[in-house]
C-alpha cells in the first residue's frame, strides 16, 4: 500500500496549528506522519513528550500512522532497551525510524517486538548497512526504509546514489519512502532550512514536479512532505501527482497552439513507441485518431531543442497527427509544429520515461 505523508514538529508549533494541518491533509488522503524525537534531550524532555503525545493521539483518531525519528543516543537518554519498546507503544506511534544505525543485530531484534511496531531504516546510509541487518533475519513485515531529507543546500543525494541505495531495498521487497519539500513550509527539525528534499536535484523544483520525480523512479512507495506547513494548494498538487494513474510531465504551451494540437497533447495519455529513437520520443496513436484532420504548418521555422513538444503537420503525409518530444536537437524542416516545451522542472525526467511506458502531459499555463 502506497501512502502520502506530512511532517509535524510539535516542539515548534501549537497543537491548534497541528490539528488544523492534520485535518486539511486528511481531506486529501494523507495517512502518514513523520516527526522527530531527536530534540528530546535535557530537562524539558518530559514536557515535550506530553506535547508530542497530544498531537499523535489526535492524528491516530483521524487514521494517521506516525513514525518517530530516533537514534542510539536517545535510547540511552531515555534508558530504553532494544528488547523493550513498550515506551513507544505507550506513545501510540506506528513505528520508529532509526536515524543512525546500530550493528545490524539490534535492528533485527527490534523488528521482532511484540507490539508490531515498524522499524524504519535510514535508506540514505547505503553501503552494506541493509545487508548486515538482513543477515540477522529480521521480521520483514515490520521492516521499512525511508531516506533522509537534507536541510543544507547542495548536500542532498545525487540522483545516481538515490537510485543505487533505493534499489537495495527494492531487491529485498521492502516498503520505501522519501521526502519532497514544500516551498512555503518553514518548519523543520533544525534551524538551518533551505528546504527538506531527499534528492538535491529536487530542491528548487515545484512540489508537483518533485512528486512526479519520485513516482517516475519506480523506487519509492510513500512520499512525505518534509517541512511544515505545506499550503492547501501544495497538499492538493502532491496528492494529484501521487495518485495519478500515469506519470505526469508538466508542459509550458505556446499561445499559437491549434485546437486540434491541444486535443492531441492533452485529450489522452501518451504511449512511448517501443522502437525508440535517439532524437524523438514518439506517440503514434494520435495520428490514427486525427490522421484525417487538417494540421497546418506553423510559420516559425527554427531548430528544435531538447524537451520541445511537437505535432507532425500536413506536410508529412501519413505521419500527420503524431505527438513527439525532442530528445536530441535537430533543425526544423517545416514538417513538425512546435506547440510547447516540457517545463524546466521536468526536463530531467525524460530519461525516466522508458519505451512502451505511458505518461500524461499536463499544461502549466492557462
């Protein structure tokens, strides 16, 4: 089961703020909560737990499942044994996310707790961390993975490392999660906050495009907004891109687009033809439906660049009506009309669309 999630930081926000945010997120189908207990040191720890408990209890009543971020130091601070997780059961959380690793044996032991608490591993650790845990035969039903988020600019995971580390969890059939960042969210676990994405390439993308990115990788089950509070519009955008039946490419369209070209672009999902070209991503289905329609050539002859969205016009005979997206630049010979471009935020996703896969174009401008 795939889930949408939000993050809450009750030590930095009021219960009323958290309550309103939970109710709004619930309305759009969010069911997971990430929160951090790593701030629970010192004399005020007991008071902070009471604050957290109030928010978690209300979230539970709405059907949310809460996972709390912890580390070995917090176990020592709270005098909690790895073999007795009753403290977290009393806190009414769904599971624990281990921000820092143990030896492998402790993680495996914790998955066999009698309460069914989920043990979520830090997927961003990579190396042989997961393999060392699996060697101790954990209860896989209680074992999850979730990447880190990165408050400091230029420190998020590269796309390559993200894919490599995530694939390890896929290979074991474990449930996975990663973070997107809200441009309006200003609250995170630490004072430094330049956004809270998992991948560095997502830091300045729109939240809709960040969501599409995680979905298109095919490596992530749950998408969590890392900072609070996302706006209602952002909650809607993440939900829409997350539950869409096909991956979404956002498109900036030109004002001179013909009505027939708009139908070709947006009326139906697009199937990437399997005999792939290095120059063009092709959907040949529209030419079957619209092959008898008139599609006059545009006057603006130019070179076509990576990400340009094209419709084959009357000058190309039997290919008329085909939708194409440019992968490698080439000169315009007058037989194709440029109708728009894949948005800058989504240009990097063209490599994630594979031959014979289906995708949707969504217009960004009115």
